[in-house]
C-alpha cells in the first residue's frame, strides 16, 4: 500500500503533510503536491494532516489513475521537504469538483 495525492490538492497546495513525512516523498508542482509511490513507506501520518482531504490510500476505489499521476509528476517535479503557506486560492477552491480539468498545472514549483 502507498498513499497518493488526489485532485482536491489542486489550487490549494496545503503543505502540512510535508512537515510530518519521515521520508521526504512529496514533490511540488506549481499548484499541487504529489507523493512518489515508490518512496512512500505507507506510514499514513500525512493523511490526517491534509486540510483538503486530498491524500488517499491506494487501496481505495479508483486510485489506479492517481498512482500513475503521482508517479509521473514526482519524477518531473522537485522534492519539497518544508511546509509553506497554501496558495491564496486554497480556501475558495477547497472541495471544488473537476479541478484536474480546470485548474491543474503541469509546471514544477518555482525555485525559492
């Protein structure tokens, strides 16, 4: 089992999960995070830390596409090891359906 980030992270990018991850398996895009499924040790400490409820176990229904999605972008984006402020749009867009089609950016996070 592993954990993956789903579309509710898009345009929110809360990073509370990053600060508790013992193996630094989160990667940062312009407007969301992903988890590298091969680096995740399945500890689950990140899941309850996500205010957007965007982190899911890969054993939940319909997670196969999110495993592939997280793997793809974790290999393209830089690792993130420290929490940051969420995006300004986080509160307004948290829970909005269909964000993958309307708000997702493939761009990596900008270097600090």
